[in-house]
C-alpha cells in the first residue's frame, strides 16, 4: 500500500500541470523584487488550487446535487412522458482517420436515453437535439450523429432535431418541431436527458418553452460526498476542466436569466 501511494504521488508530481506549478513556484522564489515574486507565487497558488479535486467539487456539487434531487422528485411523473429528448454533447472528428462520432459525453447521454426508452417498452419517440455542424468540412449536425447510434440501438421512432445551436434553441426548436407535427400540447411532459451538470439550465429552458420537463441525468462528474485524502492534494488538469464546465453553466444560467430565456 505504501509503495502504491508513493508511485501515485510521484506520477502526480510528474504531470504537466504539476511541473508548471513547480517551475512557477521556483521562478517566484528566485525573483528579488517582492512585487514580481508575489504575483508569480499567487499565480502558482491559484493554479494549484484550481487543479485540486476538493476545489472542483465546490463548483460542481450545487449543480449536480440539484439534478439528483429534481430527478428523484420528478421520478413519479415519468409515466406521463410523451417523448424523450436527448441533448447533444458534441461530436468527435479526427479528419480522415474516423467518421464523425459522438463524444464520450454525448454517448453517455445517448445510452441513458436508450435506457429510458426501454423502460417505456420502446413506445416513446426519442428526439436527438443539436444542429451544430460544419457541412463544408463534411461534419454533420450532432443530432444526426446521435440518431445514427439510436438506429443501431434499434430505436423505432428516432427523430433528429437539426436546427438548434445552443441549449435555449434545443428547447425552442423541439417545440417548433412538435408544433409542425401537430403533436404539441400545453405543459407537454417530456423526459430531458443530458449530463447532471447541464440539467439545471436545460430543464429551465424547456420549462420556459411550455414543456413539463422531467430531468434525467446521464452522468455525474463529481461525487455526492466530499472526498478528502492524500490524492486531494495532487493537482490534475481534469479538475480545472471540470471547473471550467461548471463556470460555463453558472454564467449560462445568469445570462439566460437576464435575457429572459429561463
């Protein structure tokens, strides 16, 4: 156990972000001018803190706990759902190496939507929502890429909403599509499948459009418990990336609220 701990510690210290923090700290301590030293050391300190798991947890937990709580509260309303909407999570492109395919985030959403689809005895339509694509570069809308996976999973009523470019348009374009099909009704009960981090904003957008959204989280980034061990002190770039995602959601919620979108 001790050897394993030492190996983990050494590997953590040899990661790129740890090396950058160490070099910045060494640079700060080597400077003679106190102002420059303070600026560099403060920068190194913030870089260290924002790459720690406990700090990322502070940013992620409120959003993901909301998703978990609301999902449990609305679980009993699942039987009233008229459709399942899975929101796009991006597509992965690698030039000529592979065809465009859903990112791991998007795939987790697709598989969760399929799980819900099976719970309803394969009766509900599944709407893949997301239209951001680059046709000139041979990159289709992400909804079509997700719908292709749904086809392979043998979803009977598989629909792609290809016009939306953000979360607000996911909701508004889905409503337009249902209206065009004469399937819209007020307080339309609909299952929303996306990441737990994204659920608060997505749910609010669909509610604003007149839906009765039933949130379902595809996956979590953080944990329901505050984890504190020796690894909590080892910086990892994935935690800063998670903080960046959380900040994107907080800013998105604030902007959407000010713009009247939620």
